C-alpha cells in the first residue's frame, strides 16, 4: 500500500473530485426538480380540463 505524500492526511479528498461530485449532484437535483415541475404542471392542466368538461 502506498503511503500518502508528506503533509497530506491519509483520507484526504481530492478537491477536483469533490467539485465534480457536487456538480453532478446539483445537475441530478436540477433534472429531478424539472421533471417534478413538469408533472405538477400536467396535473394542474389535467384538473382544469376536467373542470371545464364538467361545466359543459
């Protein structure tokens, strides 16, 4: 097993990896929230169409 470089803690997380991990998580969150908003808009539209049909 390789020993870490002098002055670097054994369990140090690479800063680039951390930034990529956060960026990936934020992208996944944005995709999830976009899909959730699209579904919510669909539900509202569906309810409005159902209300309009009942009035006719």
